[in-house]
């Protein structure tokens, strides 16, 4: 009986240890996909989210929108106000992006450096532009100092928007390339604006 009791106690200890190990593994896995500064999903996590949402869109036929956002003249902001101020800008923008994640599947990510991404399942062309404009105006409304912004004395962002309707033909690169091209056009047109570009697996069409 004593041996059985000892074995049962040992089993309980092993079960507790296994639960702790599982919890630690889950925490480490989460860290792999989280940006340390902003707390947003990082590039790796974003790529995984896009792949997942594209598969879901293909199953359901629902649209999927992507907004790529870039802080205008961010290098000058860092050089003028210091990296501490620059980090603060990134954190505040990240907090704002989180507020735009209202539904299941919505994903805000730090895409890289001063570039952010907002993935919005169920959102089509017209609404993606509307949301992008809301976001752009919300950033300007923060009134964060930026002495060397080209036309403004505060931090602004440029946004490239795109959307697709679910289809097995669409790949992550189709979505990202279209949003990136739209973002480039927004920058080239003078910054602090939104441009939209729809994309298909076989061709493109532009729209302001």
C-alpha cells in the first residue's frame, strides 16, 4: 500500500510538472510571434495570420483586407527628438492599431521598423479605404511632435490598402505586394494619405 501511495504521489508530481512545461512552451511560442517593444504581432506572426485568413477566406468566399502603414519621415523624427521619443511614437501607434481590431481574426502587427500592418477579415474594398482613412486621421489627431515632417509639425502615416475576395488562387504575396505598391504610391503622392490597389492572381488595377 505504501508503494502504491508513493507511486500515486509521484504521478501527481509528474502531471504537475508536465502542466508547467506545457505552459512554458506556450509562453515561449507566444514570444516568438510578439514584438517586444509594441506588444503587437511581429512579422513572423503576421505571415502566419495572413496564411490562416487567406485559407479561411477561400473556404467562406469572404473578403480580406490588408492595410500597410508607414510613419512618415520617421528617421528624421528619431534624429531630431531622439530614439526614446521614436520608441514612444511606435508604442502609441501600436496602441491605436489595437483599437482597430474589433472582430475575430483582426490582426495588428509591427511589420518592420516603422511599418505596421492591419489585417481585416470580412472587409472589402470600400470599407478598407474608409477604415484606413479613419486610422490615418486618428494618428494625426494624436498630435505627436515631429519637427521635421515635410508638411506637418506632427507625426503622420501613409497607408496602402488592398483587399481580395476569397479564392484558392490568392497567395500571401499577392496581398502584400498590392498593399506595398499602394503604400509606395501614397508616399510618392506626398505622404499622409491613403491609396488603394486591388490585386488578382493574374493582374492588377489601380484606384486612388
